[in-house]
C-alpha cells in the first residue's frame, strides 16, 4: 500500500469510529426548551399538577400567570443525559397539561435530576433522565407546598 492509500484508509477508519461517538455526545446534551417548550405553544398549557412525594400532597396550578412563572423557571435549564442518580431527599412529579390532556411528565429531584417524558413522542430523544447542568432553584417548586 502506498502512503496516500494508507492515509485515506486511516482517515476512513477514524471517521467510522468517531462519527457514532460524536452523534451520541450530541444527543446527550439537551435543554428544557428543546424537549418541552419547542414542542408546544406555551399558551396552550391549561394546568400544571405537582405532587410532592414526601408528604403525598398535590398542587394544581391553573392561573396562567403562575403557569408562566413555573415554565419561566425551567426555560433556561440545560440538561445532560445521565443514568446515574444521586440519592435525593425530595422528589416532585410534575404533569404539564396541554389543551386539557396530559402531555409531559417530569420527575424532579432536589439533587438536580430531571426525568422528562413527552407522551406524544415516545422515543429515546424526547424522554430520558437528565442532570441539570445549569442553575435551577428547586425552591420555586418547593414553595408551592408551604
């Protein structure tokens, strides 16, 4: 094999190995905006139900201003796909109701993990377990139970 053919062969091997790694890495980073807000019109959110597991208490938010406040708190959250969970002391189940139908289910822990599932799109790209990589104040949810 001459040098040019060897170089082309090595480049092809490198690409065959690296392309799947790059695609996987690309899909491991996401955002709340991409997973939820880009899928719906925010004005169609009719309610948000939040259940606090430790006290088995549920809050239903139907006021559009309160819904907007909660959505705004999540809007800039950056996510990284993760399978490792830290032991949490508090967990919240959050249901986003769009046009009076359950559309998104989220499980939020106080250790900055968020499980998101889009009930209309049941594929691996629109649901999963994520670590929040940007700042999120869980008190915006916890304060609803005081």
